[in-house]
């Protein structure tokens, strides 16, 4: 698979929906994660990321304008020991709770499927990073309808051991900005990861469509120590 520019990939698609990037910094010292949300409706755009313990959650920016919280209010990031979970929905809690009971990442998602928001049937995308004793690996998952058919769920898990310096994988919910929105296709895209946490966050934020972008989370985890830095950018202020 060709290594592509994350900046170019983001700028070429006005509505990738929600996206997860996981990989490793250029110097090989940090595990890297990013999660962004976008919105086309007023309800989807009425959100911000806020810190919640070691993770984050979404909140309505203006609670008086919140319409339906069911698919937009959730904890995208939670930390379970040496594992960092990143998802686009309340499956974060499912993964956390079942992995805490010794299920694997893949097993924990078997009871979940795509979102019930037909005709889009938004995929559930998830990632997990495991940083322990100087070692780092990660996995990603997508649960999607079978070509827009609500009666069938396709499940894919991708595992990455000994990630390469300066590279990551990018998975997002929608392939293109159409109606209905077509689901992401294929395996996560191989993308470049460059710069420090601020440079990386600024690159992603500036590359997302100005009208549709809502919030961005970026975390760099020191692989040797497990200590981390976080950046949150919200369009609503």
C-alpha cells in the first residue's frame, strides 16, 4: 500500500465524517492518536470535546439546541491501564467494559454493529493502542453495513505490531460526500505522521473542511514511560 499524505487526503474529501489516525512519531519515541468529528446537521455541529479523566467526551456546545443525543454524545476516548481506546460512538464503553473482563478487542465488538441511522448506516470505527514496557502495538476495527443493506453487518479488524516510525493508519466513516453517505471501503489508509504534537494537530485541523469540521483530539504517548500529552481543538468556543 502506498504511503500517502494525510494532509492531502483530508483536503481532498470535504466530508470524511469521523476519523481515527493511529501510528508512531518520526523519531519512534511516541505512539500517536488523533480523532476528529465533523457534521452537516446543526445537531452534529453543536458539539465540543471536553476532558474526562484520562479520556474525553462530547458535550453539546449549546444544550438548548440539542436535538437527539443518542448518536452524538459519547466518550470517544477512554484509558484502561496501558490501553487507550478511541472510537466514534458508545462502543468505547463496550470495549472498555468487556476488555476489563478479559475479552479481546475483536471479541468485545461482536455484539455491536453499525449505527441505526439509515440510509447512511454510519460505520462504527474503533482503535486501541497498547503501550507497555517500551513496546507498542495497535489495532483498528470497522463495523459497517453490507453495501448499505441494514440486515447485514460486515466486521473487519486490523492489527499492527511494531509500527513503523513516521507512519500510521487512517480510517474514517464515509468514503465520499454523497447522499446517502457511502461507507469507508478497504483497509485503513497508510499515512505519513510528521512533526510534534502541535504541528500534527495544526496540520489535521487546518486540512479539514472549514464548514464541516467540529472537534479534534490528538494524543502523543511516550512509549518508554507511558506519559502522554493531549491537544483538543473545538470550532465552537
